[in-house]
């Protein structure tokens, strides 16, 4: 059904500074922006294989090893609310948040620290669990800016390497984004399905 690549990046290599497009601002992850990040994720991944919108409870359960210091967000501080509300692709939860004047997360990098995996690998590394950009904001350097900030934070925290897994058929061009930041393939895996 699917092919996956595990990508790794040596954090001894300098990480470039990446600035999101004008009107967007890079910020550290914060608890009060977590639900806005969930809404951004639901939008970013609605065209990805086997992805379903996450409820607030599912989102919280999935963050058991979340590393706040390595996670970054990109905000649109002055979104065109009228245009977004008129867009048929804007989901109802995002529309309600826009009407309430809540912050709009448009890109995000959510990272984790897995102590057991670090012990097994034998050296410290950081893992990128989720990276995405709202569909209406793709091409504005939101995700790459958030990821680059996360890589610098991992390096500053003494991590030797950054790691992630990517669907080789990712529809948003993620593989090229990772290559532009120096990631290389370390291994691969496959997903099989059996119709019953």
C-alpha cells in the first residue's frame, strides 16, 4: 500500500536560517496554541493517505513524548478572515476560531524525545513527529521555517542527529523539503494491506 523512508540529518552540519513569508511569524510552541496547532494539522493532512481529523483528546493522547523546546509554530497574525470564511475548504472548527479572533497557526513542527530509542541507537537524537502547513499557506516557507528552528533547538540541546519518517507518495512535496535541509535516507519500510 505504501512505502516509507526514515530520513536522518547530522546536526553537526549548520542549519540554515529560514524566515517564513511576509505576514507570518515563527514562534515557539506553547500550550495555549496547542489546539490551534491541532486544527492546522487537520487541515494540512486532510489530503494525506490514511489520515483522519483528530479530536482534542486524540491529539493529547498522541503527544506522550512531546518535546516543547524543539517544537515551533508559524502564525498568521493578520489573516484574511473574510476570505478564509468564504473558502469552502475551511473546516467549521477553524471558522469558529477565526470568528472568535483566536490565533491562526498555519505551519508547525512537533518534535519528540524518545529515551528508549535513544538508548537503543546509542546516541542522542531528536525526532520530528509532525510537520505541516495549512493548504492555503503552502509555498510560504511556514513548515520549513518551523523545522529549521526545531533542528537548531535539537542541536543546541546536544542532539547528534535529527530523524523522521516520510511517506514517499506525500502529496505536498515533503521529501524535497527534507532534502533541502540536508536529510538523507537511512532506511525504508512498507505498509501492506490484506482485504478480508
